[in-house]
């Protein structure tokens, strides 16, 4: 039973499965407080994907250091999600759902050279 005038659509998350390693680490990320492109096409095999679910593990000695994500091409820093070091030298874990461009690109910005930042694609929504 639906509400009159409201359309419903089933959203399904494509589960990537059980990755054996992180897809991205601090060694391969540019961390200079500017927005950078992150091409997830090699991992997200569905070219119709419009959202990407990431698991992010961050550890840094500086409280407040962070990594943020947004849709590729967005100009404003309002519609974004991320992970922030809330306690020095403690792991912070979060799952982040990020809209991606039609070419499966998202943007990220690390405000500093993070001591440790590991990212894995868990799945996507087409």
C-alpha cells in the first residue's frame, strides 16, 4: 500500500563480496587539502553505478585531521561525507555512501598528510 502521489523505487546495493585488501591507502592518495579525483571504475564493475559505499579506516596523531568525499564535479563543500580523527592515535572507522559521476569517479580531500588511511569499496548502487 503506497501513499497517493508518491512513487517508490527499490534500491539495491551490489555487494562486492569479500575483498582481500584495501583498494586505496595513504601511500597512493594525494593529501594536500585540495579536492582530488578518485577513479573507482577498476573496482565498481557496474557502469550504471550512481553511488559507491566505502569503508574508511583512519588513524592520525592530530585530532581533527580528516578525509572527506563528494560527487565528482561538485563545487561546494556542503554535500559531502567523511571521517574525522576524534582522538589522537586511535582508529576511526566509518562507512561512507558517496554519489559518483557517470564515469565512476568521486572526489576526496584529506586536510593533511594522514598517518594512516585505508579505503575499500564495499559495494555500489546502480
